[in-house]
C-alpha cells in the first residue's frame, strides 16, 4: 500500500507510530510501522500473532524472552566497548550464558502453550530443533565448562603501606560470614556490598594490574576463557536474532494498546477485504489523540460509520470544532493500521486494504506559492486523482475553502464526480453542505450539537442529512460576526 509522508502527517499516523516507539527504537522498527501491506494473507498472518498474544500467559512467555535477549544485546554491546581483552572475553561469556537461559526457558515454556498462529507454531518448532542441535549443545557445554573453571579461581590481596601484593589463598578463615552472622543477631540484616557498583564497566588501572597477576597464577583457566571467546565470537543464531527483533513489533504495539484503551475504548482485529463491498466501524476513536490523553481526562467520544453496496463517499459537515477533522483522521488510521495487521481503534470493524491511502488537507499559504493557495490545492488534487483507482482511499479535509462559496462548491462537485467515477472510497470534511446530496454514492454525516444548546458540541458524528447551517456559522466566526463576538464588541 502506498502512503506518502504528507498523508502520515495529515492523519497523525506519524504521531501514533512515535507513541508506539516512545521508549526508543532500539530494534529499528519504525520502518516496519511505515510499511503497510495490501496482501491479505500477510495481514491475517500478523493478526494471528496478535490473537495469540491476547492470552496473557502466552504473551508473558515472549515478554520474558524479550527481556532475556535484551540482556544479551547489552552484554554484547558492553563487551564491544571494553578495552581489556580478558574483561571483553568475560562479558562475552556472560552474554552467551544469558542467551542460553533465554532460549532454554523459552523452550521449556512454549511447549505447553496453546498457540494457533502460524508464526508462533513455526517458532516453537524452530526452538525445539535448535535446542537439540549440535551447535547449541556445544555452546551450552563450553559455557558451563568455562564458568566452572572460573568459579574455582581464588586469590588473596595483601596491602602493605602503598603496595598491593597478589598471591595464592592459604587455608585461612573467611571472616565475612562470621561478621555477617554476628550483626544478624541485632536485626541489621545482610551487610551491604563491600563496594558500590561501578559507575562504568571498564576496570581501573589497579584492577587491571590485579587481574593480570591472577592470570599469571592460573594461566590454564584463563586460557580456556580466551579459547571460548575465539570459538564463540558470534554465538547467536541469525533466526533467533531476527525473531527477537520482529516480536517487538507486536509487543510494543500491544503495550501502546494497553495505554490507550479504557473509558469504554476498545481495539479489535478487523475483518479485511480487498474489494470494499462494505466498509464499517463501530465505536471507533482517534488513536493518536488517545495516545496524548490520560485516563484522568474527559473520556473520548467514539463514533461509527458504514458504507454499503454502491456508497463510496462519506461527506462530513457540521459546525466548526465539532470533531470532524478528528473523525477524518480516525478513518485514515483505521485503514492504515488494518493494513499493518494490527488491532485498530474500534469495537468492531470491516475495512478494505487499499492500493493507496491519500489525503488532501487544507494547507496554509506558503510564500513559495507564487500562484496562490487555491492553485496549489488544485495541483495537489489533480495529482491525487491521477493516481486514484477503484481500490484507493482518499481523505479530504476542508479542501477549497480558500475560495468563494460558489467557486468552492463548483470545484467540489467536479472533484466529487471524479472520485465517484473512479470508484474510490473517500471521506470529505467540508463546509459545503450541498456535496452531501450529490447522489446515491454519497453518505451525509453531521457533527452533532446538544439538542438543548446548539452551541455545545457533542463530538458525535452521526449519519443524517446536512442541516445547511455549518457554512454560515464558519463565515460568522471567520469575520467576527457570531453573537458572542458582536455583543462583546458592543460591551467595550
């Protein structure tokens, strides 16, 4: 599916993606979130994974695996930054040990999980095959042998004036245990560490010299560590690394989902179709807006829409600040995230997978537009219509409002005819109520107001005929002729 950057910005999809990746993009997933697809099997393949992760027990296993792999990556990154060869080798050993633990715990847990998705079933088969393979078995054995060897290393330090002597440990009493037991009688608990954790990983010069002398005392043991590092410099399997990255596409999005649902807001896995015989959503909301709001704020208003049979264009009218643009963005976000295979912000939905998602939002006039804003709008609309097909989705917001009412309506009808002739699905937020009555292909929706106080917006977008008052209200607001503005001027 083709979506340009302007459309991502118009529909606030870029904001939603940024909210999903709010803790950083260490897995470089933004490219995946900017690549919606039109292949229905790919979408369903991803939906199956999200469906499995709806089971908290299943999801917990993969969250634990992701945390284990994060420790592996950080140890490997730390090893690459260190300068002392032996310390680099030890960090590599620790990374390999963390890798083994992550894989083995996954293998133990996944065998009993009720998985229905093709992706996770294949991963389970891979893990079973991999953990019984010779490469993994060799890694496990080598890590265990080197860890056991290093665990036997003992040395003593004797401080005499300004000199530190490093030597073998005699059969001396370990007074640390005795001291800890003594203070435990007074309820002081376990003693604190002998020294605080270092602020940085690198050893200081004194620690390096001590380590070099310990190595000289037990060269065979540390030689085994060096051999391990040489043999297992690249111990991770490429398939495991790829899976670890890709699984975060699902985990990060689900974390975001949990943060925006509530107050009656739910998300669902939509039905997806190639040919849009019916397009609908129930109880839908703006995902980017929900990501910016806290649950303590006023609950968000959810809306419905439906296009059936020959209906192709939703024409949305009504008073300013009534939620029309938010509704348009919501519509585009539903289409976009459905094409990613992700849950969408609605209680239920049936959505098409378009070949192209286009937007045409009103733009402020630019100094570079020597021919004026209207011509720039017309040129953008011409480009959009030239690319549109019966499988495209077009979202327009207050297009051609920069010209007169008569000219704006005339242009609007011509553009609307072109959209209908191409058979594209479209949503048009406009002040020209007449567009809502263009024929059976158009559906009128109106931003409703409070029946007792028409000045109060409900932010509900309802399916009913346009009332013909929206443009007058906008004109009055634009020229400062509303009741409140006029009375305030007389009061001065």
